[in-house]
C-alpha cells in the first residue's frame, strides 16, 4: 500500500521528468475522464459536475504554471 510519502515521491519524479504543467494537465484529463464515466455509466450528473470542476481548476493551474516553467 502506498503511503502519502510514496505518492509525493512518485509525483516529484514525474514533475522532474516532465513539468508541473504537464502533470497538472494529466491530472485534469483523469478528472475529465472520471466525469464522463459518471455521466455515461451512472447517470450521476452531480458527481460528474464536481469532477469536471476539478478538471477545469487543474487545467487553469497548469496554464498558469506553464507560464512560469
């Protein structure tokens, strides 16, 4: 089982390998995919909206960090 430290180490590796903005964009894509899955499979529009909002937030953070990378 992964601990919080393990997760942080994995994220740091990915940031070092790619960039903060690329990692945030990847997380954003995962959130969009979860949103779509909830809409299609479970017809849960409320949960899907929450995941979509997270995706948009991460996408915006990626865009702002891209300017600094």
